């Protein structure tokens, strides 16, 4: 069974800058990026859980006083918008459908509920990525409330899945990857320092014929195993790293792939 939170991000850095952040906007600091990463963890697990539950079980509730699966989905959407609007000036444009009763929205088709949940999570991503730093108790409280809400509802949904005889996403084994052999000459161009955000760098080194990555934020080095000439994976978590090159073939950066997100880092030396 996979441990609860063992993302590669926790092994080599606290978090990473989002690919969607406009280039003209200052990158968030490491503290904000940690909140972004944990939102990725629980947000992706919630989406995967809802997606894996059959549509005909969305009216399931363990007891009459508990929420149905469909009700949890629509509640999360509304809670995400309500909490993340407090993070700044980004606002969600509401329609007549948003004003419908929760019991009505809970009976929407599965695909509709999941699509709307994903949209609310993207909204929160953007709201968090607009924050340059964590500079007030009120902001910290809102971020903690948002991420605690995601975690609590994932725990709730995981219990429902167990009762339905299903395995929650966090208990599934990671996808298996097969390492290939690459000569030192093929690995050496990837050695260098990559900037994920202001004050957060990844140093890629090579020793004993393998690539290792370590974060400037602390933690031990993690080995990256090759599965192609430019794609690597970590054994410690379901995470992959791919390196990017420019038109002349020079390595210019890397991309971290995890929880359905792609986090880029440019090579600075």
C-alpha cells in the first residue's frame, strides 16, 4: 500500500511553481508553493475517487443521515469557490445553476459533477498561484481551511469506497515503470541546477552511473531512473521527471509530472 503522502515533491522540495502561472507574475514563495502541492495531492485524489465510483452509486449514503456521494461532489465545488475567493481579488462568476438547492445539484449526472469539481479546483489553483507570499494570519487560516476541507472530504469518500468494496486512490499501487540503461554520456547533459521558484532550486548530479536530484529547501537526494532518453521516474513515489531541450539540443529545463499536473523548472546553470 502506498503511504499517505510520499510525493517526490516532499522528498526533493516543498513544492513547485505551477505551469499555468503567467510569466509576468512573480513566482510564489516556498510556503505558498507547499500549499499548492498539498492541494494538488488531495484535489487529484478526490477527482480520481469520484471518477472511479460508478454513476449508479452516486446516491449511496452509508446511513440515512449521511451525505450521498453526489451531495459531497456538489458541496466540494461550492466550498472550493467560497474559500478560494477569500485569497484575493479572483472571483467566480456564478450562474442560475449555482443557486439551485444542494439536493437538486446532488442529483446531477456524474460527468457534470466531476467537470464542475475540476473547474473549482482550477479556480483555487489560480487563486493560490497569484499569492506572492503568505503574509497574514487570515490568509494562513483560509489556506488551512481549504486544504483541511479537501483532506476531510477525501477521507469521507475513501470510507464510502471501502464500504462499497472499492479501493481508494491513495491505497492503490503506483503505475509500474521499467528502467533502461543509459550511458554516462547520455546522462551528463542533465546535470545542473534548475529553478522551480524564487528561492527553490533543484540540483541534478550524477554519481555511480545514475542521476540524483536534491532540493535547495533540504532533504536527501532522490535517484531518477531512466525509462527513455529524456524521461525518468522515482521509485519512492508515483512521479516522473522529463527534461526539455531547445532547437539546438541543449538541455533547458525539466518538468515534474505528478497528480495530473506538470511543473516546469528552467535550467539556470
